[in-house]
C-alpha cells in the first residue's frame, strides 16, 4: 500500500514538473487509482513509478488519464435530460445565443447528448457547446465523435427514456465495431483544455453541466469550483450536477434555488 507521504511527494513532483495540481483531489480515490496504475503497469516499487513520471512526458499523459475519471455515457440519468428538454431549454430558447459549458466532459458522450436534444428542439443552430477537460487526450476522442457500437443499445434506451422521439440510429453511422456521430452535431461544439482546479472563468453561460466530477474533489476544492461556476453563470442560469453532488452546503447557495431534486440549480441573484 502507498503511504501518505509517497502520494504527497508524487503529487508535488507532478505539479512542479508539469503544472497539474491534484493536491485537493479526494485522497482515498487518488490512492486507489495510483495503486491500480502501479499494478496495471507492473511497477515493482513507488520509486520506479516516480522516476517514470518525472522522466517520461508521454507516460505522464497516461498518468493523467488514469487519475482523472473518464467514465460517462450518452443521456446518463435520463430524467435529467427529460427536464432539460421539457423545462430548461425552452426557457433558454428566448436567448439569441445559448452558451452551454460541459465542464469535465471526458470523452464527450454528454455533449453529443445535449447537441441531439438541441437539434430536436430546433435550437442547435443558435447554441454554442463548450466542452472542456483537463485531459487533452480524451478531448481528442470527444472531437472524433466515435463510440463503441455495442454501447448504442444502452444509449438508445437512455435516449427514449429522456423523451427522445426520433430513431436514435439516425444520428450515427455504424462502421464495423464503432458508431460515428453526424458532423452536424459537432458544428456547434468548441473543445478546449481547462483545469477546474487552477483555471479561471472564460465566458458567461446560461447552462453549466458538471456531472460526477466533484465527488472526486475534497470540500475546499469543491468550494473553489462552485465559485468558478458562479462567476461563469449568467443571472437566472442553471447548473446541473451529478446525483451525489449538491450546492446545498456551499457558500453560494443563497444565490440559488433547487429546480429538480439535488441535480439542477437556478441562479436567482
């Protein structure tokens, strides 16, 4: 098992050498992921892992991919998408330009889900979807819009449960083991590297989605991210969080009201 001082040393080395700051990530999750990486890549000791990260920038990319969580799916939590489709996006339809930020978008499944809903509501042409992640490699995957074909059955079920009325297969072309999503969906997407830990606000949005990212941050870092979202959100804009994430105990809560259970919050001041 890794010792706490070893994790601290590793995180400091990563920060000093590459500028990635993982110091406020939840320690239990970090320890599990670093231990898993050591097993997968067969490092006999912590010292060898540390040396590999310090000396090999390409391996550092793998480290970031393993430490950051990239598990996602299309129309995940269909009830949230049904609420977005039926209640939230019709409100935003009055804006001349709808700016949406998917923070921590991973491989982009939820960005494509949003684009499909916007297209069906005839809003995609006047929307901009900003998709950001700390990991440039997963952003490249998101840009391509290519996902395993064997996941389409689950994604189709999610889509139908979220209120989708079209044939989901209309949105992609099947090619051997992969599904390639239509380029019309990506025409309104902007992909960029952004670090929720250290980077600042870069635009003003009416809708921010950050789902199942904050559960891996400690309380102080969560608070910093909530402040970032507050600075990035227009008045009467919306924040959508994951099932186990909440604004309820944050310092910005007085400026927000709950829209739908714990998951959707509206800025009221």
